[in-house]
């Protein structure tokens, strides 16, 4: 699934269960109780990401990302930049 929240200050809350998605233009992402695999489709600046319970994976977009992450993300993969 691909989610693009456009301009503005946007928050995305994932459902409890397994979520696999690419997210663009979200300043806050909150996970649920399942295993989440989130790929950032665009560079983030000042974002906050916490993926909750489960075995979670975050893949950063290529570029200079600045973000605050929760201690609940088990695997983080950086992009280029």
C-alpha cells in the first residue's frame, strides 16, 4: 500500500495487525500491535515515528532525513544521503 498525505502537518496511525506500506508526507507515524514494515517514500524533516509492539522495520528515503524514532523499531535501514 502507498500513502501520500500531501502538504500540511499530517499524522498516520496504523491498524493493529500487520502493516506493509510506503508513506510520504507524514510528520507523525504511530504503529499498532502487529509487525509493521514502513518505507518512507520521501525525505522527512522533524518527523516522529513510533511503530509500537511487534517486530517492526523502517526504511528511510534516500536523502537527509531528520526524525525522532521510538525504541520500538527493531530494524532501521538508511537510504543514501
